[in-house]
C-alpha cells in the first residue's frame, strides 16, 4: 500500500462527515486506504463512521476504542494500524479542500527521498464563523534552512497544521517507540520534531485544508483550569524533548519564556495563585526578556494573585486597560 489516510476522531459528530468526504474526494493515480480511529465517542460520531465504513468497505477501515484512552495513545494506535508507505493525517474536525492534495504530496515524497514530511498552507475557520484564508500568506515562517527547522518547530516560528501533513512512515518509528510521549497531551509537535531530526521538511505553498479552531477543544477549552492543565502538561513534554535531544540553551530560553507567559495568564484567570507565584518567580529569575509591557503586566497580575479581592480589582483594571489600548491603537491607525 502506497498511502494510508489516517483520520483520528473523538466526539466530532458535526464535523466528521466533512473529514471523511474530503478523503473520499481525493483524485490519485494510486490506491489508498482510509483508517478512522475513534477514541470512544459518545455523541453519535461512531454511527456516522460506521455508515461510511459500510458504504465503502474496500476503502474505509473503522476502529473504535472500548474506552477512552486519550489523544496521544489513540493517535499512536491509529498510526500503527496504517499500512501505507506514506501517511496523510486529518483530525476529525478538520477537512481537505484540495482534491489533489494527496497526489501532490505523495508525488513530491516519491521524488525526494531525503524528505520525511510535506505540509501546506491552510484556511483557518474560527468558531465556525470567521474564515482566515491562506493563514501564512502574509508571513514568511518557512524561509528557514532545514537544519534549523527542528528548533523552529519548538519555538512556534515554524507552525505545522496536522490536517495538511503527509509523512514518510519509516521516519515515525522513533516517535512511536518512545512510550514517554504517552504521558503528554501533545501529539503533533513531538512527532514533527522527531521527523525533522532525521529528515528534511517541505512546505507546499498552497492551501489544501480547513483547520477549525473552536472553543471547547483540548487546547482551547471553555475551562481556564483545563487550559492551564494543558499548558502545564505541554511544558513537561517540552522539557522532556529538551533533555532527550540536548536542545541548545538559546532555543530553550525562547520556548520556556513564551510557555511561562501563557501559563501565567491562564493561572491568573483560573485563580490558581500557587501556580502563578511558582512560575512568576521562575520567569523573573531565569527567562524574562526585556519586554517591558509583559513585565508590568505580570507584576500587576502578581498583586492580583494575593487574594480574591485583589484578583477582582486587578481583573477589572486589566479589562479597562485593554479597552483603552484598543481605542488608542485604532485612533493612531487612522491618524
């Protein structure tokens, strides 16, 4: 089998049909299989997937876990089930819009053995309402030498959307064999990093997919506490990667600083004062840059983390300052 399409899903009832249809619409000159791995959905996703599998029995293989095992373990099980020389991944709430996506990406990988992954531009759909076309159109994140891609993936200057990727299967083994990754909630960043350490990565400057960003997802929860837990787990994952691969200290500093900033914002909003104090001290003592606006903001938040009354005062003042800043920026823009 030349190619496996891997669709991972959990409670995507409203979206899974588009993900599967996007795969079925692909025009190729080679056969491929569609593997759907469901992490024990309970919202009707399973019924939809089963219906597609019954309709296309020679093309679609549907698997559903007996109980929820979490995103990383489900992702690994799905990848291990794939038989293809190459694997194209799409999460169940995203979908492909270019019917030649697979043909273009597989053709490139066949002609370039030293590349382990190809990915592309994408449109971003925010909360199923606002569409941001060609997300990377006004940026140049991919004008990076391949020997620097690994560190750029970690510091987020080389973002990769899962739904746009096509991978050379043999380069995934290092990630799959590392059971330590099972303890983390991030599946994509570690995989892209591991592939970039052993092969080149190619960016296709065309939008081939729609990436949904919605409130309530694992990394963008309605709950401040869940967002905070995700960030703390991600920090542990990054620390593991740093130690495993001896990542240079300059990259570590950049990544830690940005991660700590996000943790502090979410810790303050979640009223987790202990976490805030712990990482505020870490940030100030070890990683803070000369960014004065952030220094002032987090000192302000530090006052708010002393008690509930201080938190309310700080929160209200923060909202007022944000409104003033927005008005000021718009005023300056039209001068």
